[in-house]
C-alpha cells in the first residue's frame, strides 16, 4: 500500500521492490532546534553591564591574617620556666646555707668530743699512774695461757710463747731462752716439742741469739700471738708470770717490778713473782695483757728474786717480732 507524503513500513520478511522509492515531496521541519550552551559551566550571578560590578578575574582572595596562638603559648611557657628556675635557685641557695650551718655545728661538736676524749685519757693516765695499774690476774691469765706452751728436748724442759707478727710462710713463731734448747742445738738437733695439756706439736729452732739468751722456734700450727708492750714497765707496777716450773704447765704467779739490774753487761728486769726451773723462756705480762719480759733467771739462795729479759731487748734482737 502506498501513501503520498509518508514512508512505507518495511516488512521483516519481504524486500523492497525495485523502483519503489517514494515519489512525494520530502517533509520539512518547521520548528526551531534547541541550542546547547557554549560554556562548560553554567554562569550564575548577574551579567555585567551598566550598574553592576565587574567580577574578579585574578587569583582567589585570602581572609585577613590572624595573630598566631603558638607565639603566645611559647611566651607564657618561657615565663613559667623562668619562674620555676628562680624558685629552684632560691631553694638551692637556702639548702646550701643550711648545709654550711650543719657542717659548722658538726665541726664544733667534733672539736668538743676530741677535747673531752683527751681530758678523759689524761685523767685515766693520772689514775693509772697513781694506782700503778690494776692487774686482774684471773682475766689476764685466762686470756694469755692458750699462747703459752711447755717446750721439751731430750735434755731440758722450759717454757715458750707465741709472739709478734705472722711469719711470711704461715704458721707461728715462738720465743724461749737459748739455754733451754742449748744442748740439743749444739748436738745439731733442731726439732723440739711444744706441749699443752694433752696436746703435742712439733717445732723447729730457726733463729738463735746465745749472747742475749734468746731463741726463735717455728711451728706450722697457728696459735694466737701475744702482743709485746711498747715500753718496759715502771718499778712498782704489777706483773704476772705464766710458765711450766718443774714441768707444771699453766702455772701462774704474780708480783711487782722490783728494779732494773745490769748483769754481765746485760740489762735485766727484777721482779718478785715466784719462778722455778722450767719457767725459763716464759712470758711476763703487765695489766694490759702485754708481754713486758722473758723470765730467765732466779736467785738460788733466796726467794722472790727473779730476773727477766726486758721486751725492748727482745724487740731489738729478734727479727720481725715487734
């Protein structure tokens, strides 16, 4: 079917007949076509013209500058730190002042204590000089007897005691009279026996001084060593003797210093404490438990006359003992 002034619909299964083009006039469009805007973004706002300001065409305008809060905080912090530092400095100055005052008080107190101590020592020295020293025989004997031994050879018996400094090789050195071990020494016998109660220890003759009647014995055993007195006692001072008279060990007698004598060119201390054969080589003590001499002789036809080698002579004669 044909229609003048219209298109013929095309069938899905048919084909267009040859020469069947439309013969009528081409329709014309009478309405206007819509137009697209020429700008990519819509324009808003008033159009420039008379009475309207020209829009800004430069870079975007920034708001007016504001005062920084960081500067204010830093200023406040600095002020606070200055105040803290000032307070600390004042505290330190105050503390230093208090310390200085305390040190001054301590120094004054120390001087006062030293003065009191010197005064007490002076009074004690005066009291001791007046009384001649107070010797507690029981206390002195109990303290010193463990350091005193009976010394025996095949030929004689006497007394020996531990004294002085510790030997470099260890063990203990003891003092006795030379005449106690003389016969054994002259027979080239160097070993002796130290005895105390039911105990026996070996010892060796290591140093002899025949002219001073002194001998040094050494044992590998360790015994408590007695202390030598720094000086000889005064006449009239009390003394105590420990020894083994007639082999009776741990015998204690007391007396006083009677005098100082010079016999055969040797200075000896005379005392009235009883001694007998076997006391030779034994220690004589003062009230301070210090050795003041070595008992060595007694008068044969008298009582109460004993003689001892002063401790000063022992210290000058024997090496490393005082």
